[in-house]
C-alpha cells in the first residue's frame, strides 16, 4: 500500500474510470445483499468495510465529495478481492474488480517502494530467478537452522512480522519441479489427447510434489502433458497490487508460449493462476494484435478439477478412502472461475469418502495473495472464523486447490491446534488412483 499518495492526481485518475466495465458503480442500489458475504464486513461490522461502502467511497471520490486521502487509499487495500460479493450482487456490480482498478489508479500516481518494484517488475518474470532467490531459504531449512530458530523462538523478539512469515513456511522441495520433469510427459496407455500444463510459481517452487501428482493424474487419465519451458508468473500478484504494464507483457508471453503446442486444454492446479489465465482474454482483448490469440488461449484454460471431472473416464478405477473430508473453496475458484461442482463431483466419486460442506457459504480463508502479511490482524480474524467453521464438519482432511490457501490452512491448523490434515485435491485423487490400481500398471 503506497504512502504519500498524490490525492489530487488519484482523484483525477479515478474520475476517468470506465465504470461501465464494473457493472456500473451507479447500479449499486444499496440493497445490502452483499454485506453478509463480505469477510471484512463480517469481522468488523462497519459500512466502510463492506462492498457497498467501498462502492460508495469510490463514487464519492469520482464525484469530488471525498478526497482521495491516505485513509481512502488504505480502505482500498482492506478488500481481499475475494469477489464473494460479486457472486451474490443482484445488480452485477463487480466490487472486487472495481477496487482493484482503483488500486491501479492509486499505484500509477504514487511513488513505488523499491522492493515492490523489484518483485513485480523483475523477479516474477522468471521462475528460474525466483528459484535462485529461494536458495537461502532452502539452506535455512535443510541445514537445520529453521529447527533452531523455531525452538529458540528468537524471531518473536526481533520482529513479529518476520516471525509470522517464518511460521507460514512449509518445507520446500530441494529443486523446483521444472528441473525434475521433461517438457513433455507421455500419456500412460493409449493417448486420448494432449494438454498443456501451466505450472504456477508457488506450485513449482513450494508444492512440487502436488503438481507432480497433478501431472500423474493427467497422464494416467490418458493425456500427454506438455509443460513449456520459460513460464513466468501468471501476473496475479501484479494485478492485485495495481501493476499493469509488466502484467500485460507476462500475459502476452504466455499466450505466445502455448501457441503451436497443439494442446486441447491448458490445465493448472493453482486456482489463482487459473482465474488469471482465464482473464487474459479481457486484459489483452482490447489490444487488436493479440486479442484473438488471447481469447483462444483463455478459452482453453481449465482448473484441474474442471478438466478431470470430464476427462476421468469410467475406465479409471478409484480406490476407497474411508475418511470424512471437506473442501475449502479458494475464492479464485468459487468466485473468480465460478467453479463449485467439479471438485465436489470428483470427491463424491471416491469410494468410502464422506464429504461434508464447511458451513460458511464459501468464505475466504484470509490468505488473498499477500493480504495475510500486509493485513495480518484482519487476516487472522478471517482465518479463525474459517477454522471454527471447519471444526463443525468433523473432517479429518481439509482439501483445497490453491497454494495460498494451503499455506494459510497449514498455519491455522498449527496456531489453533487442529488435528485435521490439509491436502490439495490432486493429492487425494492421486492416492485414490493408486489404491484403485494396486496390482495393475496404470
Ligand atoms: S449487493 Fe450489489 S447492489 Fe446491493 S449493496 Fe451490494 S454492491 Fe450494491
Ligand atoms: S471482494 Fe471480498 S473483501 Fe472485497 S468487498 Fe467483495 S466480499 Fe468484501
């Protein structure tokens, strides 16, 4: 969140906002349907922390009734962009997208912190580069320093922010997945088709085993998997932070990278990446030269659940997992991609598995990119509500499909001493597949 923002410039930039792109700010009829769905309104109970309040504030700045003060800027960064409100709004007001657009105007007219510029304009352009930056973290974990630091609780004395970020860390794989797999992995048995795989940065660098399971699911389902080299970040962090120029370059890069690979779908096991890749058709859609290619690219993007719900044929035998589970919907999946049923459908197909809904109508877990770091207190309140809701299901395993949610849930489990496990849906399906194929080659 930028400080010393130029209030006048921001107000002017907001005044040029094409509000028709966002369900029209003026269409908000102040009905309040969105209020109970908004995580910040649920925790704070005040209007400025509600979708309706955010729309009213933006409109007031556009109309010149409210200065684009530091307080206004701060409010724009309190929204998690979870888009829960967009799912229920009867007038189609896209509050999350509107807030992100306001952030973009703010960022364009504010001095940028050096570290932020470095991360969003340089680091995210190469997964190899990101992997190199993680070498000290890997050494820290593999040389036993992490054990020492955690045991001594020394970080609590130095910085509570650092202590929190350290606690979020999961054991990193020694190498990123890209360095362990070929560019093309053949289908097992008779090939049914070819798919591209978009390997997100966090999956590649932190959850390599999970994405390996995803690829195994695809190959065993009969698909040859193509993982083009040279993938960058999908651009989700840039969009969330209001950065557009580098985002567009990365989007265009991916559209070109997958072109000519002769794949019928581009699959991802990261909900945030999936939502962003599907949005390329809108972001690049107005630039004539690449518009058509971007549209064709986005039309092929599938979340792993979305793809497998159709591609996993009756010939694939799933083995029994006699366990009670629940599914935490990543906002990028439920609200960003409007996908609710494929993941549940797949879980219902696993013999012996008992599925229970988390009774909170798909609330965010509070991770929201780096929201848990930038707005820790607020994020923890939201996470605590999620942990309580999960507890009501009696589940032994909490399943999800987004790296940010995985990290947040692992943290929540530890902090509130929960006994359930956390799994990505690919891990659960892979286990079931292995159990179903014991004694066969597939
Ligand atoms: S549900 Fe939509 S129209 Fe109703 S108050 Fe919220 S944003 Fe406005
Ligand atoms: S996007 Fe989420 S946090 Fe933001 S206003 Fe809507 S419901 Fe609230």
